[in-house]
C-alpha cells in the first residue's frame, strides 16, 4: 500500500459530532461539564497510581502507565469521543474522499508546543513517520512513500482504501502523538529525551519510581466542541497534577480514605466496602475491557480445536468471573468482542457458543478430540489476583471434564516472558483493554505474533472484508462473520467484561475515563 502526502485545499470536512451518553458509570452525580468560564480553577491533583511507567515516550509502547500520563501532555490529529467515534483534535477538520483513498487534514491555527514553538505540518509529518515505525497497527495500515505539505495542510493518499484508517490514527496506545520535528527526528527508534507536546498539561518533572509532575500549560489552545471522551473542549482546570507511583494497593486505599490522594486507581475489589464507608470518598466504575482465555493454537493438546471447544463448553463464565471479582458490580456477561457502547463493532453473532456450562457435552468433545491424557498447563501469575483466581477455578473445571490440568505460576514479568514460548503453556487468562476497533485486538490476525499464534483464514478474511468495506454500515455483515469465525476457531474464549475500580474524593468534580483517566476539565474544590 503506497502512501504520500501533498498540499491541497479542502472543500468539505467532517465536523465534531455531539454525543449525549457517557461510556462510564459513576456513583457520583457529576452532571455538569466544567469549563474555564464557569468554574474556579486551581489547586493540585494528587493521584495514587499503581504502576511505574518504563518510559513517557508515547510512540514506542502501549503500556498503560505511559498511555495514562502521556495523553495529558501530547495530542494527535484525531481522537475518539465517548462513543468511540473519530473526531478532529489537532486537525481542525478532516475529510475522507468518496473512494476512501485520500485523507485531508486542515491543522488548527495557533497551536503551540510547550516550548513556545508553533505546531506546523512538518512536525506532523516527522511525528507520524516515527510513530509508524513503532506501531504495528499503523505500519500494517499505512506504508509511507513520500510527504509533501504546506504549513497547515496534510493530505494522505492510499493505493487501497481502508475503512479503519481514521480509527488507527485516533488510537490511544501507542499514541500517534504530535511532537516537534527535531525531537522526533533526533530520537528515531530510540526513546525521546524531551517530552514536549501540545496538550493541556506539560511535564514539569519525572522522578523515576516516585512521581510524574505535570503543570498547566498556560498557552494551551483547546479543540472546539462539547467535551466527549478524548475529543472536544479540554481545559486544565487545576494548576498541577502528581502521578504518585504507589505499587502497594493497601497504601493507595489508605491514601484515598485519609485524603492524601484525590484520586486512586487500580484499587483491590475487596476494598470496596471500606471505601464505601469512608466519609468524603466516591467510587467510580468504568469500562475495563474483556477477560479471556487465550489458547495455544501452535502446539500442545489445545492446538486441537475440538479440545478448545471442550474447554469453552465446560466453563461457567459467571462462576469464573465471580471467583475473580466476588461482586457482579465489577463484571458483566457478554459474548461480543466489542464493548456494547461500540455500536458499529458490536455483534452477538455466535453467542450460542458463550457460557454454555455443559459438562456432559464437554466430556463428549474430549472423547471426540485427540486428547490422550497430556498435561494441560495453565499459565498464571500470582501478582494479579483476578487472573490468578480465575486460573485456579479453571484448573478445577478442566479436571471435572477429565483433563490433566496444572497451574504454572510466575510473577508478572516472568509470566509475560513465559507466554512468549509456546512450549510453556496451553492456555492463560488475561484481560484486554477496550480497543477502538476490533482489528486492534492482538489475538485475531494470523500476521500477529501475539502468544496463542492464531492461524485462521476465516478470521483473516473477515478482518480484510471489514477494512475494504465502503462504509461502517456495509461492514456490519463482516463484523458478524468475524464473531462467528472467532467462536468457530477459538483463538480465545471470552469470559466477560470487567469494570475498572477507581475512587475519588468528593471535592473532585467532572472526573471521566475512556480507556484511562481524563484529567482535563476536572476541578478540585479546596
């Protein structure tokens, strides 16, 4: 797929769309959108955050901590709103030609970087070239040939139309962030050494293993439109933000109940009652993604699809989720790959294969398979309670249908390393954050090297048909085809949807979340 950019005048454009529903569910009644015109701004947000980022370079990793910090410092051409629809961000407007081969972006005027320099089209080019060397989704979707721009216009030409192109450009991790040309070019494939973006907050200090300190960018220029997800109006309404890296969960719980932290993340679910009983604290639940069994399709007993179906048929998904969460507020049963809010990608095709909980049928499938009593190794980590508890439940469920199931338990770092070798496991339990498009789930494509090593012509064909559809509406039958192909091949067996558990002080207003925290438009009542 060849691609080049050239200067062009824009005659028609896509505008921001308004959205009335939030994709998060909060126990706090924060119905007012905060803006700089109607609220007092100021104060410090202290966050109790559970994970240290290995880097703050948004191009080179999809790591959660990097994503959550960098989205407040860097911005991108396009962003997703709370309904996962693509909207302009650093682009004032954009259009896709009728044949899907030309994307045109008119950049917003008067946008400046944190170093005071104006953002120009050449910065966009350098940033996108670097991002595309790091993002597998980006490089698979767009292959560069030549760039030509004027100061505020960028045009993208494709040899083949791809329906999901705008979605990939609005990806959340690795973020297709725009940074100064000289920083992007100097770093190349190495990590950047200066963290200069256009976002509402700028980096003041990164104290490794301690905290990241952000301050309000006084010259920030916000996109227009109603605030929605990662799109629309953004205002830094507090003076500074501290991401305090607190790896001990009990310390985060104590910190939010005592007021040391204004917002606390990654809280243990069994702390819900304690937090609920604490004065001045509110709980916040948001879409956390999907829980799934990932099967080793490359070798071992579960490379036999009949045995994969036996496992899928046996497991009671509600019991599996209850073993992890103990409270059905924190999960939901759902057969689809997409989040229910993602109306364009949501499909219940093949749902009859979900949560069958039929032990006798599963035993019959075991008899019909090639299974001969081999050990079925469940890879697990003791450092993530919900994953570990589901693994224990699963071992018992597989033993009930006659499989010789065992647990192989690692710390998290060793777990990630072990699953890269197909000789080490037959299945593992993992969660996947919500992805803006189905193509971004790493377990689907045969081109992916994600552990599990999917090889399915039917899945690949459905993915291809979706990308080649002219419109979202035209793609709907292929979304159904994809769901059916996944349930037939079983690269994974979906367990259910999970909720992220966050708590904040009552003094915090307008906290939102979309695949990570949103700290702009948040106020703190001192």
